[in-house]
């Protein structure tokens, strides 16, 4: 009996219950909302969605339990992951990538990826976008190093070591990247 | 030994995007305000837009939940009415059987009806409902 109860209650212990989602939204600070605004703007390009659509969809999915927030993940990080997932799905739907199977809908448990491979044309476009981004920072070597490190998947200590920048210089370079990218790419840079 | 696969340009772009999003998530509110203002946008209007978007999503969710609840209630009422109709039909049949098996009762009821002392429609409906309820109780006892 106790075992059955434990199994039945397991998802509720691992994820926020739907009645906890509303209060979690109410608990967002003004800074959190500013971040959500900036993050949504960065994700919009290539999705075919309008301003506010990504956030609205993420909020709705969270409320209805279509996307579940693990208890060990900060609520803001969960919202960003949800928006990113919705954006990726929308881009795949509208992209020219060769899709081997019908793209599945997003599952409750998280990200789902269809088996897809970028076409040579997509690769050329993506490579030219990257070169374009680097080109905008040719007067800022530190920023280019950080961007190259990011492209290689480096963060934290690995990024510091690869760029040779201490934390203070790294933070400042990232701030310059954010400021310039927002002006250059107000709705993101993904093709 | 397996070679590390070179990331595609698209993967590199995704990684840049992920790192950029993380940097936004980790930025302080003051930094972000400063950067948004530098882009010519009013931070307070951004916050108001986010508030409105969240409120709209909540309202849409509540509206859809209400519609679902209404649909469920209508379906339940439909099922319930059908079940009640069946029970009343059964009770009516039982009453007819009782009357036909008890000529004395049948005669008394007919006489009462002629004198205007018979059961009114609502009396009859009440009687049938009581009989249906009794049937339900009897069935419950049998099940136990």
C-alpha cells in the first residue's frame, strides 16, 4: 500500500504540481520579467512567431502541465528551456532541413528531437551567419574569443582557460557581446 | 579510439544562442536595465508587456478549463438524464405489473381516478421516482 502510494505520488514529488505553477508565476520578480523579455526577443527569429507568442505558449504549457517543471530546476531556467524548446520546434517546422520522420509534438517530459540533418544549404547559411557575427566584433578580439569559445561549447573555467581572460574581463566581454548583439540582432540571429 | 565529431555550423550557432541565453539569465537586473535602455527600449514597458502576456495566457487557460468543465457537465447531465429515464420506465412497468397482479388495487385506483381523487401527475411522478429509488436500493442490497 505504502509502495503504491509512493509510486502514485512520485511525479508530484519530482515536479511542481499544476496548482504550484500559478504561484510560481506570481513570484517572478521585475528582474525576472525583464530577463524573460530579453530572452524571448533573442529566440524569436526563424520561428515565424510574433512578439509575446513564445512566452504566452510557454506559460500556457506550464499551467496545463504539458511541460513539467522539475523541482530541482529553478523556475526561470524551466521557463527559458520551455521557450527554447518551443522556438526550436517552430524553427524545425518552418526550416528547409531534411526531416527523416514527422516531427513529434513536444512531450510532457521535455525536449524531443526529430531525426533531422542540416542540408548543405542550411550549413552554408549558418556558417555565413557565424562569420557575420564574428565580423561585427573584429575590433574586439576578446569578444571574438568568447564567441568562438561559446561555439565550441565552452563555459566557465574552460572558457577562461581557452580565452586567457580572468573572470572580470570575461564578464565584461560578455556584457559587450550582449549589448552589441541586441542592437544588431534585436530578434535573434538564428536563420 | 573514437574521433570527436566536428560540430556543424548550425550546432555552433545553437551553442552561441544557448550561452547567450545563459548570460542573460545570469545577468543582474541593473546590467540588463542598462543594456535594454542602451538599445532605446524602456525597461518598464518591457516588464508591463511580460505581465500582460502572462495574464493573457492565464486567462486563456482559465477560459479553456471552464469550457472543458462545462462540456463535461453537459455530458454528465446527458448520461444522468438517460439513466433516470431508464429507471423511471422500469418503475412504471413495475407499477403496471403490480396493478395487473392485484385486481383490488387496480379497481380502487380506477374508482379514485373517476371521483377525481386519483393521483395527480406529480403524485404519479413522485411514486415512480420512489419506486425507482427502491429498485436501486434493492439492487444495492443484492450486490452486497
